[in-house]
């Protein structure tokens, strides 16, 4: 009888293992051929492995195969010897003795994947996304994105937050408004979740501190560089707060953890992307009303919308705080009640404003947060003031009836944050398979 023990055995060597080998030592490894550069009697064969590129050398008369027998995007097994060379990308190269071609492409490769920048239009880039993700720079974007999520999760766990997984098919919208995808759920009305808001608040009553990394759906009819109809949300919610500033303190810690993880564990990707990571010690804060007045005076600009920030205002606030305080981040606090959802707590000192905030990063809002209403009567009153029927939120209001501690949290857009980290103007480039108004494939 055969059994499976879960013990993974492999003769394959990864980059760190290969680098540790002695000069002249024989190794065996695998990967996909990224590029071939003939140089006469020898050639550089670049191998793409799961954690980077490895330079290999074909030598006519020494390698036991013909260079014409291999091609880009072939899956191969390689046997060869290590040669240390400081000029090589990883400080070593593999001199190939034998190669076993496992699979070959069945058609022509549509683009030259080994180019640093592919030079494709946005539409073509997304159309060819299953292939262009194999490009070293493209792949680095999403390895970096992995590091951002790792930094978020590590910091949350260090503070005792519990990771949760909430439903994405829901009976009502968390944000209100029309930007919600409707579904036929076995003859009942249902929606795709705009956020995990109701559930993460509910679970504060269970675990006190919770976080989630999950997709968010917004049926917004936008075709801009900053909007997606499906994006990845990084959310946390915490109870027993004394002040909404505690949430901003935790979010600042999250940002610092993300940047530390990228610097310490993703230096290879940061170098490939030529990304300039910001230095963050403290993040300045400014009230919404003051921020609008500051940029109106500084840049001789009229205030057009007294209730929300326009994209240009976000850019100017970021510019001003970078110039005056050398900060790439800035918290804008105390947004007007009119533009905040029904669960946002009003400022007890001025009921026209809320105990809420946005985090701006290099000219773009990347996170929204604040303190929530935890009192049942106050929550019902706020719903009615927003022309909502409390009966439609019966299961949500159950937590308020049953008693809740003061609490609050944030929702952060992963793609927006990553786009700003690499100074990419369009969030579609930092979405692996973007969903917008016109796109359901690939």
C-alpha cells in the first residue's frame, strides 16, 4: 500500500541554495527559459525561477546539446556547475552541461518578455496579461504586492488581531448609494459586498481586534486612473478605543511595517522596479476644513466642493505637506457628515463633521477610516437622517442592541498603495487581472 507523508523532497536548487554552493560544484535545477543571448561559441541562457532570474552559460563543445534545441518559455531541467562571478546578477552563473526540455510553447511568443519595459499600451498590456506577467518587471510588481500584504498581516498579528474571512454575497450594502452590484440569489435580491464593514464591526464584539485581506466590489461607472470595480481591501477594526486617533496610530504602524518588510525581504523587487520607498517616522495630520483652506491660499485656488476633496486637491495637499514637512503621507481628518457613511461617528464638538479620516499618499487617497457609532439609538437616528430604513439593517443593528465597545477601523486599497509605491499613474498596472467597466477577461 502506498502512503503520503507530506514530506517534500526535491533535488532542485533555488537561488539562495545555488548561491551558497562552492565554485565548481555540480548542481541540478529547473525553470523556464527567459531569454537566450548568442555570443558566438557561447550563449547566455537566462532561467526564470520562482524567485528571480539566474544566468546560465551554454558553451559549444562542452554543453551536451545544440543551442537550436531550446527556445524561450521552454520548461527545462538543467545540470551544470556553479561558477562564482561578481559580474553576474546573483554573484554566480551556471555552466550548463545537460538540459532536459520538459515542455515547449505550441505557438509563437507574442512579445519579447526579456525587455525591461514591454512598451505596450495599457489595453494591450491587460489583454496579454497572462503572458506579460512573466516579464521580470511585471512579476516584481506583484511580488512587491505580496510584501505589502505580508507587512500588513505581520503587524496585525503582532498586536493580537484575529484574521477573519467575511461573506462577499450580502443582503444589503454597507456604504449606501448606487455603487453596488446586484445579484439574483435563488430568487432573492443580493449584492456583492462593497466592504466587510458590517461583519468586521460584528466581530469586534467577538474578538475585539480583527483584520481581513479580501476583494471589494464597487459598481462605480468610472473610467479613471484611480478606480477599479474590484480591488483588494486591507481592513482592520478594533474595539475599546479611547479616541479615533488610536486608529491612525495603528495605521501608521501598519505603513511602517509594510515598508520595513519591503526593505528587508523584497530588496530584489524594489531594485527591479526602481522604486523609491518613503521614510516614515511620523505622519502629519490636518483637519479637512483646514486642508482645503491651506491649499486655496497657497495655490490661489477656489474651494468648489465644501464636502469632499477633489483629486486635484488631494495632489496639492500632498505636495504642500511634502514641501513643508517632507512627508509623503498625510492624514486628513474630520470629514463632513454629508460625505461619510451612516456608521461614521459625529464629532461631539461640531456635529457637521465626523471622527473620520483619509490617508493620502503621494497625491492619492489610499485608505479611509474612523470611529464608528456604537450606541443603538444614535445609529438608528443617523440612518434615518441619511434616508435609510433601519428595518433593512436588522441583523447589523443586532450588535448595537446587544452592546458594543467604542470601536473603529480602516479600509485600505492595495492597488492604489502599490501604484504610488512605484509611482505608477494607473491602478490597473498594479491589479493582476483588472476589472473595470469594460473588462471581464483575462
